[in-house]
C-alpha cells in the first residue's frame, strides 16, 4: 500500500509539474482524476502516510478529517450511452413518455439536507453509499441556501462547479475545473469555496415529505425555494431528443459538461421501471465523444514570446475537429517535442474550448519520419539560443520579438489598458527603433507617432492621451503588465494586496511570498528572479520617473466600495471641474465598476454630471439648461458610501 501511495504521489506531482510548466498531456484528464481520487482514498485510510510531498498538501490542502456520512437512500449513477443506437433503445422503451434533458455537469456531486426550513448538512456523493460532510465549505457558497421556505424534511442533489472563466483565473496546480472544485470544497479552509467562486446547480429531489407527480413539479418546487436549478427542456419527441443530443454545442457554456442527462419525467413511470443495484432504469447519461482526430505532423515553426521562450508550433495536415478546422497547434516545449518526429501520425484532441493539443503515436511510425532539429539561432533576431529544459530560449534580451510581445502584453486591456497600442503598432514602434522596452512608451512624442503608417494628428493625440491616463492604472494591473512569469491577473492582485507598493514588492523574499495563500514555490521563485534582474529594475525605475502609479491607493480604487443604492448602473455620466478627493480617471474607473458608462466628453445624452468641489466649470450651467442631473462631489461621496 505504501509503495502504491508513493508512486501515486510521484505520478501526480510530475503531472502537476508538467502541466504547470506549460502542459505535457501524456495523461488524459480522466486518468489524472482516477489517480487523484485513489490517492485521496488511501490518505483517508492511512493518514500516517501523508508527507509534505503529497499533492494534497499543497495549495488549499485537502482536509482528511472530513466525517463520513451514510446516505439514507443510495445516490445511484446513471447508465451511460455513447452510441446513437444505445440512446434510441433507451428512449424506445418509454415511447409516449415525456423526457427531461439537462446538461451533465462535470464537477463534484453533492447533497444538501434540510429540516424545518434550515440546512442541516451538506455531503459529497462519494461512492453513492456514503460521502463526506462538507457543510463547512458549502456554508460559504451563496447558491446553497441556508434557509428555505419549505418546512418539512428535504434531501436535494446538486453539482458543485467552478465556471470556466474563474478556473482560468485561478488554475494553479489544478488540471481541470473538476479537480479545482473538488480540491476547493474538500479543503481545510472552507472560505476558499467563496473566494474561488464555487457555485451549485441543483437537479434532483432525493427525499421530500411533499409528493410530486413529475420531475418538472419537483424542479419548480426547488426554484420556488431559492435553489438555482439546472437548465432543462422537456419533450416526448424521440427523434428530436436524438438530434439534440448528437448536435449539442457545449462550446458556449461557461462551465464544463461531459454529456447530457435524459430522464423520464413521470414519477409513476419511474417507479414502474425500477432500478438495478447500480442504476435507475428510467434515465441515461449521453456522453459526448471526445473531440479528436488523426493527422500528420508536417513541419515545425518557432515563436518567440515575451519571456524569450521559443515555442515550437506544429504545422499539421489540416483536419476538421468538431466543426473547427485545425492546421496548427502548440508543441509546448522541448520535453514535449521529444515525443514527436516530423511526418508522425498524431492525434489532435480538443475538449470544450480548450486549445487543441497533440498526442504522439510512436507505434504508428514506418521509417519515413525525421528527427526534429532544434534551432541554434533565434528565428527572429539570429542570436544564439540556449536550452534550459524544458524550454528553448533566445539569449538576446533585446530580441525584437520579445520586446514586441512584452509591449503588446503591457498595453492590453486588463493590464495598462492603452487603447490603440495593439500588435501592429507595437511592431512598428519597435522595428522603427522608436521604443526599446515598455518604459519607452512614456517618452513617445507626437513627432514619433506621426512617423507611423496611418497615424495622423488625431490618432496620435488619442494614443498619447491613452498612454498618459495609463499612468494612474491600479498597482495590481501594473504588476500583471510587467509580465512576470507565472503571475497572472489573480497572482498580481495577491501581490498588490500583500505588498502595497513597488518598493516592498521588489524586496519580497521567497519565504514571505510562500506565506500568501495560492502562491506556490514556482511562482514565488519567478517573482524573486524577476526583481533580481538589473534590466527589469532599471525599467521599473524609469517607469517611476515617468509618473506611473506604483502603490495601492487605499480608500479609493483598491478598496471595494460597497454601494447600496446604485443609481449609476446602466447610466451615462461625466465628471467636470477639479475634485478634492479624486483624479478624473479614478472617478471614471469607480463609475465603470458600478456599471456606469463614463462619457468621453460633455453631451446632452448624459444622465449625470459630477461636479468637482475645488473648481467648477461652465459645463455645469450647460447641464442645468439641458436638464441633466448634477451631483456635487459631496453628494457623490455619500452616494458611494465612503
Ligand atoms: Zn531572438
């Protein structure tokens, strides 16, 4: 047992590491899940095995002391169908009946128990016979109601999920949203569930004193009691159901699903159909085909990113996967590339809207394959390359491609938000030697910009203005914009909140960084390395000289303003005059955070004009004439409750 445990730890840690350093999918998600679940099982049985090296002991470690709870009624799982014929067979058995179709959520299956209108307990489904008490975590989940109208006894099933956009923000060591949600809910720290945006969607009444005739009645009952319920449709048209299942497009959903659930809705018919010891006979799970396809690896090109990493890109014989045509995909890094040869027959796989990835099939080689040559010179600047496994690097800090990529990143909307500084402009600026690094953006002149193609006076002014207002960008956005490896939007926020200003951040130590929840060793190292680099420090020094904000502004932008009566949402406003408490840009971002449109200038179509208390302007008189509501700075202060 101990041996199995140790090898599981090693396998999962390796997989996490590969994934973290830009994914090396030698294992499918379901294989990974199996290993992880098995590891948890062993740890619960033999807590003495657990070492600090266990994958469960890292970020948001799993609470192995969760109490096991036996389900009053076993929570069965549905039989699966993947072929049209299997689905048709099932449907034909219930000809004439109505069926419900719901998405089969790919998260953590849970059950909530209520009595006398109060939640008593939340439990995982576990193996169907018993699960673990997760009340502590679910108490932090808003969509799991603590109180309900209904006063009798009630057990209700749902699925805990983390939306894909949230997952992309957090991710960390977790490979899929499913891993993340189960790691989060079973973590020692219950409040992680709230922080990471866990949501529950309910889909089944297990036990209830109230009797229902059919599923729709029971789901409406749940809705009426404040439970968020999965989307469902009801029909008795068998051909329609089959077409719906086959053609279902999951790419637009913001949560992962791995199929659809089809159930007979009528409860009498369900009772008549009965169950086996494993599955009810009145429902079936339609499992989606994984989207994959075989093709040939024709060629490799190389792309230089902003950190100097040169990434191989696979050029493929074009194939259709789902309805998307795929002609290239990433080769990730040198370790990953080592599994491939030119002319290889490979599998390309897409799951949900994840980018396509390649899986090698060395067993299919016939001798017509060639080894892939690793370039000795950077494809962009011609400097020597350097291998630091698993990556290939361009050794030239000033490589054009690196500089261009770092500028594009810096200017992005969720970084410094410099409108009109996109890829084309960045490329022109660097290639014409008008800028050499991100700090040079702030010494661009109108004369410089007028040299660019399609830049006339107005466009140049607009860009200069956008550059100027980016100086007041929040500290966390600046951190993200600097492009520190492994620091995403979320990591940047954590750093900003912990360190408050640039000077503190520059002096951060590994140990200090590791104390921050959600920051692991790899990330901590990247931060320290970044600020050790003289060149980076130099750029930061210049940014500071040019007046870029390098601290958290307490009480204003960083502090979340709680607004009780949001009169601004969906309206249009503008600010005029000089303010005692804010710069205009700060008012702009405040208002935008309330869902208010901040106009680019005075207009008759405004809903509000906010007037500075230090100095007013003639626009206020105009606004009075135009019937626009004027809000003084003091009124504004009290409206936003600060
Ligand atoms: Zn280069």
